[in-house]
């Protein structure tokens, strides 16, 4: 081995560590956040469909299953379904008429969709950074094959 090879090997190890400990974990976090936002959007759209079904049947009463947690359900009877409570965040619920709830859902899903677009762009930037570091790794590994005098010129 020549004297320059350990330096290149050390740099390769630093790049590999940076990819695995920083970039890949950042990418995973962003994708998990985006998946959580998609789940919220799906919940709001399910609520929208439920409200529209109630409006179409023009029923004042409602029978439904309520999740008590851990997928344990109980049947519930709502005598007046003209108003509903919607979770608006941070543990707060607001009473809405159907029309108000649909407006809120529309605004909230638009806001969440914009946020998913930001997260998607962030994920793309992180993927581009990973590709760039991988390309740097390939170049460094290619330098290992060069003669010592040529390697000094490049570095």
C-alpha cells in the first residue's frame, strides 16, 4: 500500500458513515412524516364521505361504531346528527354544522396536501445529496487505483 491509500480509505469511511448515520436517517424521518400527513388526509376524507352520506340520507339520527382504542368498538346512537365535533388539533374539538365541517375539511386537506408537497421536495433533496455523496465515493475509490504521483496531482 502507498502512503496516500489510508487517507482515501479514511475519507471513504467518513462518507459512508455520513450517508448511513445522517442522510438515510433524515430521509427516513421525512418519509415517515409525510406518511403520517397522508394518514391524516385519509381520515379527513373519510369524515367528508361520512358527512356527505348523512346529508344524502337526510337522517337526523345516526347509528355508528366508535373505536374505544386498540380496535375495540362499541355501537353508538346519536339522536341529533345535525352537528358534529371535529378534532382540530392539540386535543381540541369544535362543534360544526355539516356545511361548516365540510369547509373546514376542505381547507385542512388543502393545507396538509401543501405540506406533503414540501416534505416530498425535502425527500428529493436528501436523495440528491445521497447520490452526490455516492458519486464522491466512486471518485475517491477511483483515485485508489491511480499511481501515487497522479493521485497527489488530483488531491
